[in-house]
C-alpha cells in the first residue's frame, strides 16, 4: 500500500493566534527601526540618541536639568511644501525632549547620499519645523563626498534633509537684473505749484522717454523743479551747484558724502566744475530750489553711470541675501526688509559703524577697481556693467551679514550661525547668477535698451528768455542737422549745398557756407578737415542760440549759469578768452563762447558779453589752428 501525505487543517482559532503573533513581531521590529528608546540626558554630561543612522547630540551644559530624549523617524513633506526652493532628499526625523529645555545649541546629524549634492548648485540644508506650517533652515555643515550632514538647532521638533535649488534662485536674480535694466519704478508724475508763474521767467525743455519725470513751478515764493527717477536702478543727477536741494523731496545721496564714506576709496570721483551730483534710488524724487529770476537757468543730466549701477548692484545682492534669509527664517527676512537702500543711505550720511565698516570698505574697493576715467558718464558697455555686478555681488552678502549681526537685529544663540549660513547660500546664488549673466545674449540686448531705446543721458534744460522766433538751435558739436565727425557728403545732405572756400595745403580745410567770415555772418559755416573728410566744427548765423538759450550778446555770468562745467582758455595768440563747455556724455563735442572784448589778463565776468559762438571738437572751439596745412 503506497504511502500518502495527508493535509491537515489548523483550527481557525489557532491560525488567528499564530497570525497575530507574527503581526506583533513585525510591528515590534518596525517600531524598533523607527524609534530609539528614550535616553536620559543630564545638565552635566548631556547625551545623545540615534535611529536609522541619524543622531541627536546634546553637549554638556546644554540642558537645564535631567530629561528624557527620544528620536524617531519622521515623514518628509512633499516637494515645495517647505519652500519653493527646497527639495527633500533624505531622512526625516522627530525629536522630543521631556523634562528640560535647551540652553545651548544641540547638533542633529543625518545621513545623505553625496551623489545628490555638489555644494554649489545643490546645497544640503536641514529644514526644521517651527510650527505646523512654518519651517526654518538650520545652519548646516557638509563636506563634499561625506555621507552625512550636521546642523545646529535651538529647539526640538522635527525636520528633514533637503537641497537648496541654487540654480532656480540664480535664475530669479538674473530676472531681477533684466527687470532693473528695462523696468520702470512707476514713480508718480511730480506736481509743482503755480507752473505759469515759473514759466514767465524761465522756459524748460527735456529729452523724450519715460526714464525721468519732472515739473517746474513756484512754491512758498521759490521757483522749484522736481525730478523723479522712474528707473528701478539708482540714477545720477548732475545739476548746477547754485541750485539748493530741499528736504522732503527724496534727498538722494550727495556724491561728496558718498566719497567721504569710503575712506578715500572713491577719492578720484568728483563733480564737474560748477556742478553738483546726487544719486537717487529708483522711484525717488528730488526737489531743487532755483535762484530767483533767470538766475535759475542751467542744465540737468540724469543717467545711470558706473557709481549708480554699482550701488544698484549692492542693493540687488543684499536683496538676494534677504530673500534667502526670509526662506531660512521669518525673523531674518523681516530684519532685512529694504536693507540694501538703508545701508547705502546710512553710509552716505556718515553712519558706518565699526562692525560693518570692513564690509562697506570691501564694497567700495569692488567699485573702485572698476572705475573708468569718466565714472560719471552714462554706462553703455555691457562687459563693464557685468564685471561691476560680479565685483559688488561679492561683497553684498557680507555687508548684510555684518550689519544684521552687529545691530542685534536677529536674536537667539544661533543668530550668528544662521546669518553665516544664509550668507554662504546667497554667495553661491550670486556666483551662479554671474555665470548665467556673463555673455548672455538676452542681457546684452536688454542692456542695449537700458534707457528704453533712447539716449542713456536724459537732459533737462532750464533757461531764461527764449531765443528769437525761428532761430536755429546750437548744441554740443551739432548745428542745423550737422554733427561733428560727419563726412562732407553727410554734411551737405544734412544742410544742403553751400558755397565752398578752400584754404591750407593737403592738411587744410574746406569751409561750407559763409566764405567771408569764419566766425559769424549772415549764414552758417561748416569746417571740413580735408584729408580726413571729417566735420570738425561749425559757426551759426547771428540769430542762433544754444539749447540753454545763450546767444550773441549774452553776459559771461549767464553762460556760466547755463554751463556750469565751463572752462576758460586764452584763445588764438592769447589775446581772446574762450569759454569751453564740453558735453558730459560726449567728451569729443563742445561749445565755444568767445569774449573778444574781455581783458586777456582776467577771466571774463561782469559786463563781458559773447561775441562769437561755435560748436565742434574741443580743440576747434578753443580756436586752435587745425587747418593751417
């Protein structure tokens, strides 16, 4: 008889008992791997607890009495739940301390996969819970290649390991640069009282575009002009030194005060002769009181030059720090609100305290290393602009950190460490942003339209009694459509065919126009340097006035008010004074005002009047013999 195996069935009650025992063992094993038994810690010795490769360590003296420390595995939130720029990558942890409180930082160490980190664009951070919906970044340390990160905390709750998305933050910074270049602050159109009364004594004209807004009027018995910077960047306003800046009009920063704050770092930067300079932030309005009557005549230039751009770059860098700080901890973000502009204003007022003096000087060195020979000229070179950004972005996080730490704006025994960590993240973001900026075609094209596809120098001209009706206007190096540097064919196309007078040899000149009088006559004269086929200068007809309203017969004092940068030079054979006004934006263009009847031994003044006006190169208007051949 063959042998058969017989299947035997367990009674249901026995089977249920066995299954419950198995389940109980499984739950116990799971509980064992998810949490560690409570560990007693003492004030004298501290203590530590670990679970799943994570450790929480309390150093001696960091609790006020003996207590139980429990460490458990936690659940990391979904991507984005703890902040737009944080991605969870590692273990989550929950920590309880029962019976005591922390009196000094504890250390949390968590395992990580080094392949998910690089320390530059993917920076590890331990993100810790404050309340049910609030997270903060703990000051985190990681060495490249290490399989763990450590962070300090001043309280126990729970958290996880994540990465800061530096590339995304850098993209945000680049977007801010583009917005700075083309965006507008949306400043309101200034309003001045009794504009009609002001215009009875003065006329005013300006360039087009919306980078600058202004008004002219009479308020409290004084003629005032208000100028608003509609850029998002800082702008430099150059104006006659006889004008008074009024309080309550935005104020801005005087160039002199800024230079004084730098301990000599910007010592070579100075306002043009007879002019003053103030730097105003985006959206600010500056109010000037003008001298009475026609004494308020003069010219204002508004532009973003190297100095203004550098200050804008510092503000951008501090803004990146502040944004990172607000993501790291709400109190840090609140303390940094508007910090960049506040720091610059305080520095210019002389309030650079010792604790942030070194950081401010670092920023000034970054600016001075990029200074050009003409730092107040409009900034039109993108390579220089991007190099300047890179330089000042290197100091911005340090400046913000030094100020917040020194003023005690952030409290708690981890404040300094938190500021240091935020500064390191901000520096990584700005380094990545610089890599995106360098050579970026989009930003090069954006920079080309920095001023809204218009002249980067916005001019406002205030003058007294206007020129006669129908009179032509003479500007720096230009008249009647002709501009210095044009060829003869271009001049003739601009002004039409004119009689020609030739004089000098091969290096002589052709004079188009009035052949009998090269200085002034019934019609204009345009002088072409023959061998170069280039317009070097021109003289107008008798009725012409400059854009500032200066014409023949005007007094030397009026010329000086209209052109504060005027330089005096003895002209041909040192017998005649020439006042030379060089275009601040184009050093190769100038206006010349001849005072033939003035005493050669004393600069013109008093009753001395203009006898000849010319426009052209500085050498031409000075009367040098450029066509002797």
